[in-house]
C-alpha cells in the first residue's frame, strides 16, 4: 500500500483543509493538557502534511508510517520547510519510541486501515505504552455512514491537466469494509501518461467498539467529536474525532504497560 502512489498523493489531496485539521487537533490537545511544546508522534503520517503544520505550532513532532516512500516525501517536505522532523518507518500496531510522548495521534483514516479488532487493540496498547502518564491519544476515523454511502459501491472520476483518476469502490455490508481501487494517470513531460494502480481496504468501525477497546486498554476521559468541531457527532456524521487520556496516576500493574 502507498508505494508509487505516494508520488501523486499530495496532488490528489490538495483540496483537504490541513490547516483547519491541524488547528482542530491543537484545540483538542490543549483541552486535554498537552503542552504547546509537547512531544507528539503522528502515526500513519503519510507525506507529513499534518505533521509539519503541528510542528510549526511548536510541538516536538515525530512522524511514523509503514510506507518508506511516503516517509521519503514527508522528510523532503519537512526539510524544504526548514524543519528537522524525524520520520520513522514503523507499523503503528507495534509503535516503539525512545522517549515517552505527551500525545499520540493517528489522523486521516489511519484506524480505518486496521481491519480486525485485534489490530485496533494492538495499536491502542502500543499508544498506551508510548504515552507518559497523563498523556493523550487523539485520532479520527471515517464513519460507517461515510464508508457505506459517501464511498459505497460507486465509481468516482476526476480529471485535471496533469492528473486523471478512476476510483472504483465496493462496499461489503457483512464485513463493514470497502475495497478502494484507484487507477491514476499521471501526465509526463512528453505528453504521455503513466498509470499507477492502488488497491486499499478500509473498515467501518463502530463508535461503541472503539470506545470499548479504549476502555479495555485503560484509557479514560474518552470523548468523541464531530468532523473538526468541538461538539458531539451529528447523525450521519462523516468523521469522528476521538480524544482519550492515559490517567496520570496508574495502578501498579499498568505502570509499564500490560
């Protein structure tokens, strides 16, 4: 996943309001006591667009992703912005860092790519282990309503001067997953087009399941918000934002992770 596709990822995501997204996470973290210069890691960081914006706010950011090519682009973008952000290739389910974090983030559907409950649980436990007592986990997911209706079983097309893509989706009701198949045509200097194919699968996790797994891990003060709003989700919300805290005072059996 995300190999040659990383080269065109930013062009396809150029309509995303990353500044608004970063400002929302800044508000969430501040409300949960994360200091403005706190140590934060963004899992599934992709090409680092949000990581870079949060670093500009003053957070000591680390970016983590499973795709080496995504991290290559992220590192280049950070250097071009004058930022020395470390980007590390890791599976978010096995996150391991050298120092405790004030915040762990997983943005832009990172958890939707964890298809099994055991995968989500493994990530929550890894995030717990990476956090200092009193630190927070912050993430967003595309909702079941979005995966079922906004993506659903349909064909989406896009055409511009340099990029054209066809996006075929197939939703599976029984497993609550959607298969995403993209064919991207990238215009070359000689006027020809290079085709890049990408296949992905996302899972529609329920709010109850995610909240339950957070509680089982030990997180408390769990809050769910609507799409970039400090308000409860509306009916048929397209995106949920979660904030959960690792208690400042832990039972003895949780101090080093379970």
